C-alpha cells in the first residue's frame, strides 16, 4: 500500500447534520485518496450517517472531547500501524468551504515538492498573544484544518512518540488545543528534521518582524482567493465578531470573498448560505456578511404590498395625510372603532384581516403605529414615522427597488430599516434584547413569512427577526436621499461617545478593538460613582417636567 493515500476526515456539527458542503468536500477528498476514515465529534442521526457511509465503512462516532486533535488521537490509537503502510495521510476537517481546486490536483502539485508534510496555508512567526507558549512566540505553523503527512513522518519516532503521549484530558479546551498542539506541532516536527511547505504561497504577507505577521486567511481571504490560488475560505470568516474583523481590516473582506467566489463560479455558494443560516444567528450574519443595501428605484414592476396597521387614535392624522397623498395602493387594517370611523370619514378603505390574501404578493411591507408609546414628544414620533415612510416605503419605483434586492439575494427573507439616532431612540441602540439595531415600527418580508400572530405583538420586528432567521438572512435597506443625514448622525454619535470615554479614561487606545476590550473589562469602574449619580438625577428631573 506504499503508493496509496489515506484520508482522515474529522466532522463536527452541533446538530449532527451533514450539510451539502460537507458532501462536496468529501467527494473531492475521495477522488484524492484511496480510502477515508471518518470521525464524527457529535452524535449523528441515522439518516445523516447514511450520507457518510457513501465515503467510508470506517466511521467513528465520539463525544467532542479534545476537539479535532482528540479525534485524531482516537483514530491514531486504533490505526497507528495501518497509517504506516500509506504513502501519504491527509487529515482534513469540515471548518472550511471548498475546495475551489480539486484536492486531487492540489495533491499532484504538492507531490512535486520535496517535503515531508504540508498543508493548504500557514501562519508565520508572530507575537505570542496568548502568553502560554514556551518560546514566548508563535512559530510558523501549518493550519491544521488540512495537513498531509508523508510516509517518512508516519513511520518516524517523533510523530509516533508525540501521539502516543498526547493526553486528551489535558487538551480539552479550544485554547489548550490551539496553544499546546496546533501552534506547536509544526515546529515540533521541524525540530525533528522534517521539511514542510504549503500550497497557498503567502510570502507577500510574510514579514521578518514578528508583530507584522497575522492570520492571513482571517483577514485577507479575498486577495488569497483572487490572486494567490487559495482553494478554500474558512467558515469562521463569515461570523467574526465585528470588532475582531476591524482589528486589521475595514470588515469588508468576507463579503468580497463570497461575492468573488460566486461571480467567478468557483463554488456553489448556496452551500455556504445554507450552512451559515442554519448554524448562526441573524446578528452574526448581518455583520459578517455586510447585509446593508441602498435601494435603487426601478420601473420594473415587483409584486410588493404595503400593509399599515393602525392602533392609536392620537397619531391617526399623520397616517391619514400620508395615505391620502400617496400614489401607492396601501392596505389598511385596524380593529379600533374610533379609528374605523375616522378612516371612513376620510374615505379610506379598511381591509378585513381574516380575508386578506397575503399570498397574492411576493413581498410585504409591514408598518405598525403602536411603538410610539415610548416617545413623550409627538414630533419625535413623527420623525420616526417619516423615517418609515421614506426608508421603508418611498414611492412605487422605490418599492420596485426593494423587490429587486430580494430577487438579487434569494436568501434574504427579511429587510429592516435604520433606527433613529435622536431623542430617546438613542437608548435603543444599547438594547441587549435587540437582535439587530433597527426601526421597531416597520419591516419588509417575503410573503411566505406573513403571520398575524407575530404582527400583533408589540415588538413584532424583533419577533420577525428571530422567526425569519430560521430560514433566511436578515438585511437592512437605506434610501439614498436619507443616507447623508443618517451617516452624519452616526459619525457625530461615535465621535462624541469616544471623546467622552477618553475624557474619563485616557488609557483608551486608538484601536477600536482594543478600546472595546478595555471598556468591557473595566466597565464596573468606567464611570465614577459620583458622576453616575449626577447623570441619574438629571434624568429623573427631566422626566418630572
């Protein structure tokens, strides 16, 4: 068997589901190997296990103890002598999408290199940000989501001693596995005299200064895929905490990578969306994928209905004026007798909720008047509803533009509009229960998501975000004419907030990521007690007026 290649595929899914991207990956791995051993670090539903049996009759199901390294240790203990008979061993996990180049072709290319082990990408010598490493630095290392060992390594004392002694019980957390295995293992084999290399040439990002080296796949994936022949994109790129993405980039890299992959037909990106939507919450995907859109007006008709639900008498005049002067065919609902009378006097048709056929529309704007109760001053609420009219409804051509956004992005199921940044709306920006910061009076949905039970709830937008996100992405739209004022308010708020923080804590740095880290770890002492008491007194006095 010295001329054969063995694959070990390590799988983990918290729900035990084998998505299509996993099968695509396994198809490519099968073409590049003569045999595959599959290890699942999670329970597999029998129906899901059947999917994997196509690729191997050697399937190990275990608890996620020790993560991927723990899984390989278990396979090693069973098959260590078997490993030694193969020309090459490929150890691959499911944490990336791809390959954009068949594994068979990648292996053929790497076979030309005189190395003992290899991978798809690497990190270069860098500063030890963990503080746990013996050399006080991170040595250059292959990233272990794909690593290949040739027969010389598989039969070596160094390789076998390492795995014989590997103690899963002492490597049971992500931090332990990273700092005591992944960041260490390449250097360990290198010290034993073995040579290594990677498929994706990242020398353009390799600096002789430790502080200038970084995890390339996390921050420059777009350039790697477009210009450096990189055959993968890591799943975590699409759900980075935004502050981490902003550490080295402007946060656009993941979205640009995805668009490039789709536009150049490198890979079926539907497989990426399907997996991301199932696994991650709408907030993570909204920020990770930059799901903001500027509406472009269009004369191409889209089947989109506008529903306005009226519940408050004291604000009815604002809506009547808009409905009567709009060229849009608006569907009005109310179950309040007093409002019914006013609408009848103004010759505005009211629809029966029970008889409303939402299925005749492809998309529906849902606007409710009831979230004004938090606002004490009428003009503040009026500005909010004008925001709804302009950003959420506009005119017929604007609605057509909204429909086009849905058509161009088939995984979008729900669109929100920006929240206000004035008066007490500012407080809502810090609402921890809010999934995505958005206006609480309006959302636009695919009609299949229409649900009166949700719409009748006072916080219906939040409810819809959670409801729609089970199947679709959640995005946000902006009216180009309104955007200058929105951006001005955002910039002013950010500037003043940061200036205030620096006033009270000069230690806050120039990096946003470091500033957030500092604030979160010192929040109990961030504002002096006396200062806080003064603020609270001022607020109470204002409320009494």
